[in-house]
């Protein structure tokens, strides 16, 4: 009987301990693993000795394999009977292109499953002490991509997001911070709104920079904040210094 199937699994935000038990079990029985750049080596080491490990890349602008090659390869390996595990940073369905891979499996008639992961905004929120919602302060949050800020302004509704969502978690925005913050202020969010950038969230290399919508882009340049990082905008950013008073003293000054 052909046991070929595809498990599209979330690795969590960075700390390898933040993977789910179910996803870990899939790694332990994988024949082939296709993994992304932001996935910890510790997780790959969980695979049996004979597991084939295929790197998919995806540093911004550099792809070891194109998305259509990945879609084709996972299907091809499953079709010949392998248990294919597609290991993705964070959650597969949040800016992870997991939907495209699931569609490729569905269209090829290959059995598949999707196992969620802790998305990086949720990991960053917990480790930086910035609740995404907080009674009396924030009743809603949105995850937003910052990478298409200028090119596809029409797709990202900064005009609506600026004022109708309490906390914004912006992914892939490091290279466009000034434009993103500018759009939010242009559409009515106060320049004094607290903002935080969390780089390498949940890992030993984590750095947190806090400021305001008006100041954070400059601080990020001064401190050379790079990928991967999440921008969190909203009043709950202020809770960090209440939870961790020492963070106020350690606040990075650009
Ligand atoms: N599927 C992933 C997101 C992939 S898009 C998830 O659910 O988290 C890649 C973006 O995720 C990066 O540009 C960055 O904004 C964010 N990201 C991923 N890992 C991160 C980390 N450890 N710390 C901060 N941001 C991270």
C-alpha cells in the first residue's frame, strides 16, 4: 500500500521548544523533510538518521527553490510513497505559503494534513511582554505583511488598518519601516503611538527596541535591526515596561 502523504507543519517562532507535540511526532517519522531558512537545526536533528533533508531557502530575495518547484517536489516524493514533511517557520498558513502547498497536494490527490505552529507575532508578544490584546486597552489585533507596502498599496489597507485595529503585528517590514510607519500616521494613527520591533524573537539572539510610530524607524537603522523582525504597534507595547521594569533602563536609544 502506498503510504505517501504530506504533513505541512509549523515549527514555531524560533525557540525549538515552541513546536507542537504533534508536529514533533511528524518529524520523528519523516522520510523526507523540506525545510525553510528560519527553522532551527535542533528540530531537524529530531528526524531519523535516514531522513532526506531538503533546504528550500527563502531568505528575502533569494530562493534556493522556487515555490512551484517546492509544490512539485513535495507531491512527487509523496506520490512514490514517502511521508513528506514540509517544515515551515511559525505557522504554515500565516505568510507561509502553506495554502499553496496544501492546494498542490489536494489537486494531485495526495493525502495531506496541516499542523499549526506558534506564529512569530504570538511568540514575539509573549517573549517581549507585549500582550496583543489587553482588557481595556486592546480588543483586536491584526497580522499584516509589510513587504508589499509601496508596490501594492491597494492590497494592504493602511487606511483601514491605521484606525480600526488596536494592535498591529507587521511581518516582513524591516526594509520598509519608514514607509509603513508613514502610512499609518498619514491615515490617522498618532505618531506618539507606542511601537516595538522584536528581532529574532524567542531565540537567544532576541533584541527588542521600543519607541513610537514616529521614532522606531530611525532607532531600527541606528541599531541595525535586521531580518527576521516583527513590528508591533499599539498601546499594549507600554505594558512591557510594567511587566519588566528593567526593560525601561535597558531601552535601546538610537
Ligand atoms: N509563517 C511565519 C511567517 C513567515 S514570513 C510565521 O507564522 O511566523 C517571515 C517573517 O516572519 C519575517 O520577515 C518576520 O517578520 C517574521 N518572523 C519570523 N520569525 C521571526 C522571529 N524569530 N522573530 C521576529 N520575527 C520573525
